[in-house]
C-alpha cells in the first residue's frame, strides 16, 4: 500500500485542516485519501498529514503539477515537504 507523508512548517493547524477538507473531493478523484493529520507536539506551527494513495506515480505527478502551479501563482507559497512511501517489493 502506498502513502504520501507531507509536512508544512509555519502554518496553523486549523487552516491546514480546513484546506484539506475543502480539497478532499479533488484529492479523492486523484486517488488520494487523507488518513491522518497531526500537529507536531514540539512545534505547534508544524503540521504533518498522511494520504493513502491508489497509484503513487500518479499522485507524485499530480502533486508536482499542483505545487508548480502554486509556486507560479505565488513564489512565496508554502509548499509541503513530501515523502512518497510504498511497501511493495
């Protein structure tokens, strides 16, 4: 099963939670399903979230495109650090 782990720093937990809820239909259409959302206990301005993904390559392409569009619209946009995880051999 594949997952995507993302981390954003310098953000408010409630803002990210609302954003992920608002974007859930688009994420789901792309085969991405939010599984967990955490606030870093040592750094409350750091939020981590985990998606289960149907197709890691598709998720990677989708996220790279969306992040590139966000940077184009706002060069200072906060883009999450993302790690793609896959346990298949």
